[in-house]
C-alpha cells in the first residue's frame, strides 16, 4: 500500500545519521530533511518553517521525536498547504507518492560546487593571481615580490655581516 511505502521511507529517514534510532520515531532534523528531499517542502506553499511548526504541533509535549502515526497527522496538515484544492486524504496520498522509494540524499554533491568555486583560479583578480602560474598552481617564492633575507644569526639586525668574527689569537 501507499502508506507502507511511505512508512519505509519514514524509517530510512528516521535512522539517517541517528544510530540510536530504531526507525520507529523520527527527530525534527530528519523530519525536515525528509520533507526537503521528497519535495514536500517546495519553498513557496510549504517552507521549512511550516515543517517545523507542524512537527512541534503533532509531537508529544516533551518529546523530541514523532511516531509514524504522528507523522501521518503532520503530513495531512502539510498536504493541505501543499495541495490546497485536495481533500486531506487525497493530499496525504499525493505526499505518499512523493515519498515513494526515496532515500535520504547525502549532500556531498552540493559541497563540491562550493569548493570548485573557491579554488577556481580563473576567477581570482588583482594581487591574488600574481603568485600563481598559468595552470593556477602556486609559484612558491618565485611568485613573491619580496623575499625575506634569512641570513645572519639569532636576534638583532639581519644581514650577512652581523656575526663578528674575532681574529685568530
């Protein structure tokens, strides 16, 4: 049935990143992830704020998780926002359809883009691109205008002649 498919999805999300979960109850973080990944949250009619509100409304007063039964209540409520023109039951079926066969997506794909953007040297401007050769790799000390004179010893003035050499007796 549709509900059992939805319940399987519910369980997959319930245990996601929460090793202590039996899959019978879902926490708020994974509940909102489920809504996001399954497209129940669309950013227009259903926002993450709505999802949080509904979660807090259906959970027991001092609980941090909700059961599948409470989840069904929450989905009826959200389906009314998401599919305004449908009856609660029809809306719930539509949400179950969205949930069918869904797995918690890991977000590594979106992270890759950010790193690529940050390390794309063709976008570097001005002084940031000087220390890079044409391939975008660092030129090490050759790319710097100023190099430090590390000759000389210890503290005091730097330079090759700061160490006094005593004449041989």
